[in-house]
C-alpha cells in the first residue's frame, strides 16, 4: 500500500481532547480522528487484527496485557469506561455490576416474633435506622419493578446496607422498569413503608443474604409504620433467592476471601466477539515511546515502512518502487512512503506510525548494493544487501 493512497495525515501535536497518551498517538499518526472515528490507516490496522484474531492465543500474539474471566477480556486503563473488581490472589475479575463478593450475615440470632411499631417520617433506610437507633444491616430494603415481558409486579428485598444490581436482576428475570404508583398500590404495598408480607400477585425475589439475616426491620405496608423481626421463609415465601447485590472495592472475594480491588478498564472481548477499536486503543497504550507507536509485527497494519531519500546521482525513487513491487510479490506487508517530502519528515512519520521495520533506500547505501534497515524498537540501523533483504524480512 502506498502512503498517498491511504491519504495519511500525521500531526506533530497531540489533540487537546486526548484522554490517554495512546489515543493521542493514534490521532497524531493518522489512525483515527479526534472524534474517535477510524481513518484508512486505522481500518488497515483493524483488518490486520481481524486476521490475527483467528489465532487461539490472540492477545498473547499481539503482546497485550489483559485481565479476563470465562466470558470477558479487559484492558486496564485509567480512562476506561468500565469499572471492574479483581482479586489479586486468585485472579477473579468481573464488571462491577455482575461481580460477586463473599457475603457475611450480620448475626446468628434466634428468630423473634414480629412487632409493629410506629416510625414517623422514616421512609428511607437512613431515616429508619436513625429513628430506631439500629445499623442499616438490620433493615430490609424494598425495591419494586414491573417485568416488561408479562407485566408482572416484582418485589425485591435486599439488606438495607446493600445496593441492588439491576444488571443482575435483568439477567435473572429479563427486562424490567420501575413500577408505577398504581401498580404498587394494586399489589398492597406502600412506597417508603413496603415489605413483601401480605402482597398480592407479586413475584417476590430476595437477595441470598436476606435468608441468612434474621429479624430485619421491614415496612408494614402502612404509612408511618414498620415491622420489627421479619424473617424470609417464615413471614413470606420468596419465589426466587439469588445474588442480587453490587459488590464493591474492599469486599472479600467470593472464591478465596481476599480483598477485591477496583480498576478502570475497557472490554476488549466478550464471549466470541472482539471489540477491535478498543483493542487498537489498548495496543497504542501498551506499545509506544516518546516518538510514537511501537506496534508488534502481529498487530501492525504493515510490517515494513519503506521510504527513499532523494540522491544526487542515482534515481532512488525508481529503486524504491522496484523494491516495493518485489516486497508485495513476496507477500511482505509494506507501506511505501511515496511522498516528495524531506527525509526528516519521513523518518519522523515512520516512528510515529510505528511499523516494526523501516527500510530506507538511499544513494550512499545503494552504491554498494545495500539498503538501510532499522527495527522500530532498536536504536541502531543495519546495512542489508539487496540480495539478502527478503530473506532477512521473513525471519
């Protein structure tokens, strides 16, 4: 492919909106726009990645550090759109909204009889806990939804100190929406003072910690009143018991018990799908230096960056064209910088674009039947005989 055919436009300065250094280099090197849209060079890079993705150890082949689980692959990045939780000891990792944590019951008390008490202006967990002078762990939080598929009223119970994950709930029963005032009243519940006790036609679902948490304070389904000592299984029968709550940084890993740590990350793959745009960004974050990208051969849009330096006595351009055609016939992936630009500009752009190998056709070397070869990550240049160039590139 020729440089001018791809209409590559490099930039000397990083864009003002660069969220990461890798993104800045992709924009500067002409892989994508400031608006994160792929340019022809970027599309060429994606095509190269798609070919390599058929390898079993794809992320190993492209030399990309990852965090993964059985269904998703992540790349840690301070600007990542996802929050993940990870156990450094056993390697467990998941998106926060689906991550699991080890849950600890508040106490092992004997179940006590229900007692109705007046709780004025206590329609929130915080207000209720303050009024009764109890920890939030001793309360039951009510959440009410309607399942979209069949219109069924869904009543959720989680412990008062926990947050529910809507993602986990949707994975369990399908798409949902918040219940309307009319739907709440029809079920027999009272917003702010609701409990599953005595409800009509409700799908009752409790978080798996609730049955292990005896004597929770829950609503009395009457404004201004709550019930002390409610117990799942004794006072109401949940139809489903499952993990519904959000894990958080600092919680114990449900596998080994070590502390979970939080990270920002991007999802690179899920199930059998790759997100190649994000993979390209991750590559740029991982493989760059102060001059530009330093992409590994397996992940680069081209293996060779071919350029020529004008000579005073020899037609280096014609020789470079000849080498370009020979490389293409030999199946070598090559980007030929065919611009009428100063050598310094071409050298800078070669470093910026980050192809693994640069081949320079110059008069002095050609007079001795040689070209200059430089590996992107190496400091020194090599003089290679034209006769040996193709075998050298295939190593």
